[in-house]
C-alpha cells in the first residue's frame, strides 16, 4: 500500500529525514514513535505530499508522490489524514464539516454526503452532535469528528499525526477506541503516537525514529521485548516507566 525508499528531506544543512525506507502492507497498522523532533510527523506528512522531500521515492497504491505529474489533490482524497489539532471548519456544523469534501472533491450530492456523514457520526458515537459547531464539542469529540470526516472520503489508508497529544488525559481513550476499532476492521494505518498501550494492543509493527532516521522497524513483540538499539531502549525505559 505504501512504499518508502531512501526518502530524505532537509532544510539547508539540517536533515529532517535521512534515507528512510519502509513498507506498509494493506491492512497493517504501523505505529511511528520516537523522541520529539525525530522526524515522525514529517515522515507521515511526506506520504500524502503535505511535506515535499528532496530525494528518494514514495509510492502510495501505485502512485508516485514525488512525481511532478502526480495529482496530489486526487491522491490526498484517497489518503485519510487526522491531525493533532482537529482542523475542523469552526464556522460549519459538524455534519457540514463531514459533507463538504464529499461534495466538492468526490462530487456526491448533498443528500448522499449528509447520509454518509450521519452514518459515520453514528459509528463514532456522535450522531446527537450533528448540528452543533466544533467549538461546542470537547477535544475528544472534535477528534472523533475529524476521524469520521477522513473516513467519509472512503480512504484506502489512514494517517494519524499525534491524534491524542492535544487532548486532556480523560479524552484520550475515546479517540483510541475509535482507532482500535478501525484497526480491527482492517484499515491500513500509520500512526505517529506516544500511546504505547495502543501500540501494544493494535500495531503490527513499530517504527522507532531518532534524528531523522528509522532506527528500528520491527514487529511490536520484538520492539517491546528486546529493542535492538540503545536509543530505543532508553526511550522505552522512560516512556514505559511513566
């Protein structure tokens, strides 16, 4: 589904990503973790062309992301993205937030788009909030709406960029529960997260990054039980200790 081959990105002499190579197969759930500033978010934003990269290759479902001829808007319509800060339109109701891209990008009628939106709000447990505005919802509810909005586009895979890091601790689980359900249904997912419990529960593989490099790329069992690199061992000792 996603192939990355020797992907590098730099700002002047500062290398944000260095020779990153990995693959994500259909139905796999990959958790990307590592210390702050290690390049995790940049890596997944490169997958749908939100961040340009200078060298290497990324292929998503047969489409080359870095090819100048690639229609990135079309590609992004098939790759769901959930951000740290929800990115909902504050002046639109929840149901309109779910319908707008379906009508503008996929060409669905307003009626079909709303119908799909209501079904997805049911799925994330927020049907009753459909006519409210984002500002009237809690952070956890807004993030669940953001997931529903991404799913409304019938994506082939989903990218999550620290989806729980802006939430109060009490709201984290309601978002992780929706993500866990998605994973169990076979959605292909790449998740940048510090939620190691989630990683242990649903990830097929864990990618550990440090200083722009993929240091480890292994099954979750191998990563948690005997991480190979000293840097990953230090990271796990700190994060699991808490």
